[in-house]
C-alpha cells in the first residue's frame, strides 16, 4: 500500500464524521477536542488516501501535433491512431490548443451525425479546403488542461461539464506530459470497484 500522506487540511465533513462516530453529546474539554481531532484526522487520512491522481491513470504516449501541420495529415493521424482528438503543441512542447475530428468535420461542412469515415470518404474524393489548410486555422484555443497531481474526480467534472472526451495533462510550465480521457477514468473506477 502507498505510504500515507501527512494530513493538514481537515474539512468540516471530517469533523462531522468524527462527531457522528462519537455518538454522544460532547461537552468540549481539551480531552474531548483531542479525541475529535484524532478521529477527524483518521477520516481525513482515509479521504486523502482514496484519492487517485491524474498521473496514475493518464496515457503518457500522447499523439500531438504542431499548429502548422496540414489538416489532411491530422485526419490521417486521427484515423491511424484511432483517436478522436489530440493536443496541439508549440516547439517547446507547451499545449496551445486541441484539435478533434469534430473540428475537421465542421470544416468539411458536415453536420453532427456524420461519422469520421464520412469525412475520410469526402477527403479522398475532393479536398476539404485548398492545400495548405493547417491546424492553426481550426484548433480550439486555449486548451483546457489539468495537472498530473490533480484528482481524477476534478478531471471527470471538467470532462462532463465541458462535454469533451480528453484533457491534456501539463506540468507547471504548461508542457505536455500526458492525456487523460473518459476511458482512463472509467477503467480506474472499474478496477477500484
């Protein structure tokens, strides 16, 4: 089992849980307060120990693209790697945006409901745009990102509320270190169930 982290952030919920466990009216004395603190500390340690950090579930072998890459190449990368989107990085590997199959589908004039295969058929038949269209023209910016030390519950909330499938994981300098997806979180929940 992983080494227990030192707990320094008791919450009101920890104190409420401790009071419930005591199952009695408490006339607060120093001894009572110490007992409440000890019980609350144990609850806080359990809560922190149950956290799963993004770095524990993220994919580190990330397919990323630079902003000057041609959209035809992006479509091929998405297809070859069986992914629906990827981070866009600068020359220093800092995340500057995200491009997804939806961005390319919209560019191709397709409405929701069409598949990525429909887009590929369209690309094989005629160009979507004149040659030279690049990621820069269609990527979503700024990219939503998350840190490797963040709790996967935070990642799940962002994915759900923003209705996206993946979050680039960046270090303190904004450099790409991984990607966490809905599937990564679902796998983690399945293992811990």
